[in-house]
């Protein structure tokens, strides 16, 4: 398993596959204020990304994979909250 829980931190290490999504969600549900360290992460399955998007934990670290840095990490940033669309702006 690529997920380690240490105190109030959850560490995603190496290749996080689909089998890691459920334990990650359980850990985030049990510790809503946990910090997730993705610096040792090399690959995230989309199910793991979805769990992170649902729980929106504080993310720390920078993964070595350029794709994760360029495309996944920005969407996991807690400061990027979806903005509601005003009904007046709908077509």
C-alpha cells in the first residue's frame, strides 16, 4: 500500500493505485484536519485524485512527476474553490 498515516499526516508514496483510494478516503474521513504529503508520490490513480478532491485536505510537498505538478496539483490546491454560477450568467 502506498499510503502511510503518521500522526496528523497522510503520506502518499510511490505509485498510488486504485486500491489506495478507499484507505485514503477512510483516513481522510477519520482525520478531517490531516495534511497530505504528496512529495514522495510518483503517480496518482484518478480514484485517489477524486478522493482528494472530495475531502480537500491541505496538500504539502511537490511530487517529482511533471504531469502531477502541472495538471493535478493545481486542481488539488485548497485555495481553488469552485465558484457558484449566478443564474443571471446562465445562457
